[in-house]
C-alpha cells in the first residue's frame, strides 16, 4: 500500500513538472534545468551540513563524559 502510494506521488510529481514546463518556451526550459540542478545541489549540501553537525554533536555528548568518568559511581570497598 505504501509503495503504491509512493509510486503515485512520483508519477504526480512528473506530471506536475511537465505541466510547469509546458507553460514556458524551450529557451526557458533550459533555464529551468539549470535552476533544478542548483536547487538539488543546495539541498544535498544542506543535508551534508546537517549530518556533519549531528555527528559532531553526538561525539561531543558521548566523548568527554566517557573520558571524565562522570557517569561512574563511587563504591567503597570494606
């Protein structure tokens, strides 16, 4: 069910793209191609930045605490 819905969304997106391109001339469609590539590159770059920030935050949270031993409890041996 979910796969079928995803395929329908992709098909609808393709039709939408064709409809927008039909509104413009062939010369303008060349500009749309360039804009599309740039937006995709910006999105990939943004995702890359977010992922690297998440990784550094995760390292910052887990690294120093484990090294300092802040999570350890003191036990007296009698």
